[in-house]
C-alpha cells in the first residue's frame, strides 16, 4: 500500500561533503553510498540529482551532476542557504548517511507536499526534508534544526526506520 503518490521533484540534493570523522570512514562511500542514493532518486522519477561534494577535490568521487561548496560557504547551514538560491522548484534533501532510505521512504517524502520526516526515536530529520516550491529556510538560523522549523513534521506511518541517519560506527544498520 502506497502512503503517498510520488511527484516530480525538480532537484534532489545528496549531501556528501562531510569528513565523517566520527564514523572513521567516508559515509558517502559506505553501504552503496551516493551511487545508491542517486540511483534511488532516478528510479523514483526525479529529473535532477545533484551531489554536494564539499571541497572541489571530492568531485571525482561521484557520478552525475556534482557541485563543490562555493568558497563563501563556511558551514552546512551556509551551503543549504546557498542551494535554495540556485534552483527553482521543490527540493528534496538526502544526507549520504541515509543508509536505510529505500523506494517507499523516498516516494513518501517526494509525495508529502513538504516537511521534515520523523525518525523511529521521534526526532525531526531536517537533512531529509522535502522543501516545497517557494519555501525558504530561515535566513539567520542558530542551527540546522532551526533552519527547517517552519516546515511541518511528517509522520512516516511505518517508514520511520528509513528516516534515520548514522553518525557513529556502532549505530550503523542498527
């Protein structure tokens, strides 16, 4: 049973610029990495998938459209604000450590109309946000959570496991 009907999202951004210092290896390359997430988005019918690679020297790690961070961006919040000025239409964010995200979860996000999914622990996962056309993040946020505070929470009705991210080796594939 489908919870939402997937819709065309102008742009999916895969966030793959972090150093993964807590994981001990590059999360963008683990568990199929960015390639798996990119293929998942393309399979869902997404027309444009962009990998945000961080420093320019990381660009060669990824296929398809890859954007390095502009020199003016000093943090993830800066990069997120920058991308909203670069594209029109809805935006779906996917962090490279969304190891559990599958077809159903991505389709639910794409068809949600916009919001921040809730993980199995009841936490909002802003880096998996679906941002509708015309929505903009807070201009002077104190945190990534604050940037997305005006988007509603999305109850994922049985898909919460797919909305997790992983920051430490012991939490991976839990």
